């Protein structure tokens, strides 16, 4: 480059953009926030969590308080969602029912992931007979329709919300077993895992330090989507009388009661049904957004 002549200025050298603080987590969060549907799902999920936690302070009435002078009253300024067959405020019951549905989803998926991920990692890393036995057991459970198996387990354990959570969690476990196994099979062939094995790292350290962090993104996505399926399963079990027991509020049990009054009081079915629809939609949209945001090939 020739020196500048009289009256000329040297061009300014542009410095490379700073990448300080640009971590994989921040990039994933930025990609997530760029997707409107994912942001909508995240906002709805956060709102439902707030409703579930703050139900005692947000609900305008006691969800168990009956009033035979208010039986099946249509939505009004006093009762925004109307009242049910014994005069209970539907808005309060829908808000309190959020606890049962979200609790069932989170607890059931925690059970499924807590059992399925370690078992799947063991099958994928150990291989051989261990992999064959675990895979065949998972395939056998997956051969039974999800809801049918959940109903059978809930009926065997007895009707209660806790038993419904356990039944849903056990039923969803094979999904996480197969996912974790497949991810481990792909990751354990990577060079950094081979290097860790070559320098003498024990298998447990390799699994926890080198493999688990790299298979967490798809597991997180699957967990989010599984919560949506668990909410539907809990509502179905409660609808059949195998989940949350009356008079405790649950979206599924509220629909079970409402089926007898669809022509006289349709609002009894509309609002808990819409709550189920909105919750499942929000978790599915959030799961899809997480899948795109956590994909390293995304822009």
C-alpha cells in the first residue's frame, strides 16, 4: 500500500466485530426470540405458570364454594366464565385446574426423562446385549398406544392425580430411552469422545462430561413437546375418572361434568376445553421454536 500524498488521508481500518459475550446460549436465545410463534408459545407458557403458582391470589372465588342460587349461570360481570352445575365459579376452577394440568405435565415428563435418559445413554454407550435388551423392552412399550397404556397403568394404580402422573411418566419413558440412545450412538463416534477414551477417562466421566452436554438440546425439545402430550393425557384420564378426583378442579374432570349440560350450559365445556387447547398449542409452538433455536446449523 503506497503512503498517502499531501492532502490525502489514510483509510480507516475497520476492526473485526467483537464477539465478547456471544455464547451458544445467547445465540440460541436470539434465534428463539426471532420466531414469533415461539415467542407466543413462551409468553403463554409463562402466563400459565404464573396462573398455577399464584392461583390462590388470582382466582376471584373459592373453586370449591357452591351456591345453589347460581347453578349454571351464564358468563356475566360477576362470573366471567359462568358457573357450573352446583354454582361454582368456572373462572376460579379453570385457574386452579392449571395447577393440576401443568403439574401433571412437568412431573410426568420429569419422571420419563429422569428414567429414560440414563437408561438410553447406557444402552447407546454399552451396546451389545445391554443395548438389545433395553431396546426390545422400549419397542414393546412403544407398540402399545400411548393413551391406552396410560389408562391401563392408571387403572392399575388407582384413581388419583399422583397415580396419573406416574402412569403418564412411565408411558412416556420409552420415547426418551430411544432418543437418548440414538443421540449417544451418534455422539460417541466423534473424535473428542475417542480422544477422551484414549487418555483413560472412565466411561461414567465420558458420559457425563463429554456426551450428556451434547445431547441435551434434542432432549430439551422432546421434553417440551412431551409436556403437551402429558397435558392431554392427564385431561383424558381425569375425564375418565382416573386422574384428579372431584371436587378438586381439573380441566379434564370439568369436561366430564360438562358433557351432561352441553345444550343447557355450553360454557361449562368451552372454557376448560379452550384452556387445554391453548396450553397444548403453546408447548408445541415453544418446542418447535426450541428445536430451530438449538440447531447449530440455524442462522
